[in-house]
C-alpha cells in the first residue's frame, strides 16, 4: 500500500514495514508506561495466524520519527457460523506533541483502505468510554457501541481481605475457616445436584495446552450466537498456548470420548479468571457441571475467587449460578462493518454478540 502524504499536516501515513516493530514498541512503551517485549509483539502481530502485521503508522515529515500507531489485530469473526476476516484495533498511540491534530481519524481511515484491501469485513475495539479515543470512534468515525461485558464473580477464600480489615490475624483465619466450611458444603451440594441432573457420565480434565476435541466442540458451538470470535484449535493454540506472558489451563468435560464443554483458565495473584466458556448446545446443566468442577478444584487450591467477564443473550448468566453480577464500566465493545450493510445491521444488535474476557486486549 502506498504512503499517504498530508500536505496540510506535519506527518506522512504509511503501512507497517519489516523492521518498524522496534520503533512501534518504543512509542507504545513510552506512551503507556509499560515494558512490552519484542517477543510479545511478535506473538501478537508477526505470528498471528490470520495475517499481518496490519498498521497505519504516522511519521513526522521533518525527521521521519514515528509519532503515531494504529495497530489492527486480525481475527476470524463467526457470523452466523461462517468465518469472516475482521480486525480489532489495539495499541493506539499518538505522540503527546501531536495530539488533537486529527491524526487518530486520519490513521483510522488510512487503515480502512488497507483492511478492506486485505479482505476485511469488520473492525472492532474495546475502548474505555472515558478514554480520549472513545469520542473519536463513536462520533468522528461513526462507530457504534454494541455491548458492555458484565463481570461474574464468586469468592472462595476470604483470608486476604479479612486480614486487611481485621487487626488480629487469628480472627481473620477463624472467620475464613467458617466461610470456607460453608462454601465447601455448598459446592459439594451443588455439584451433587448437577451430577444427578446429567444424563450421561461426564469426565473432567485439566490440561496445559489446547486439548484434542477443540475443533469438534467449536463446530457444535459456532452457530449458537450470531456473532462471536472464531474459536477453533488454531485460535486456542495461538491465543493461549503460545502466549509468552501468561500460562493458561484448559478445563473440559468429555462425554463418551467427545468434548462437550471447555473453559480456559488464567490464574493471577491468587485468583482465577475464566477466559472462555464453550458448551455444546448451550446445555445449562453441562455448563454448571464444568463450572462446579472448576470451583471445586480451585477451592481446594485455596484460590481467592473465580471470575468471568462476558456478554451474551443470557446463557452465561444461567450457567454462572451463584456468582455475583456487576457491570463493567471501563470497557465497551464498539465497531463497524467495512462496506457491508447487512453485516452492519447484525452487528448493531447486542443480543447477537457472544463476547468473553479472552476476546479483548486484556490478557
């Protein structure tokens, strides 16, 4: 793609070229106060199974310094069960000296041409509504807010928060022992009830890499929602197994040798987050059995809590029985189709979307 020079501006727009990654990383780390590694950047962009890197880069005309990045992460969107190439905007950075000059909007429009040329049909992001980029997405560029994920949480161990509140460690331990005794009784009762409701014998497995059967489960699940990220074995292996920054576990249920439920678990700072939740035929009993087995295992490991962040038409809330539900104010899914009016109409309906923690740029 050719470079685009704006005579009225102080910069030139162009696509990513091999070797740009070090400057991109330097600008990103300076802008966000982070220390992202080259290995992480390569995993996200260079080794992405869906192509790329895709980026609109702004360089100052006077000296060629990189002053803006508009990175787009390719993924497959499942639209009525069919794969569609889509992109998620991430790592949006504008140098402080060049903000409020229209660079954000120009990089975005420059990207649309590039992404459409690559066969892209949709673009999304998970911005914070209070961030400077949000008005640019929704007002200037005409993106639409689709849905806000909700946070589902259940505590398993209260010793740490009790120690922070109470002056006597012994009192905190005693109260936590009582809480854990009640929690253990409730977990066992709930799991027995779900096991009795199951129509067939289910086996629970934990693995450190994408287990066999992911593709069979995804084939059964990809039409359950009109819109979701495409989650086959290739996606899991890239998204989680090859992630250089975190280690994940896969919790699954198998019936007669066939995987029928799957969750991806991230443990951090004594708590776990469920990054994915796939259940064949959206069977609520099977989903509750999977969640019950996960809670039991991590309760015995003295994990503080289990949480899940997601949005769908109601299945998640049904499965996560007993979890407290809170709104997520810091992120909202926004986006637009790229010259596809039919897809745009489908994307604008919140009930059409199935979104999980693992979909966004959080992990």
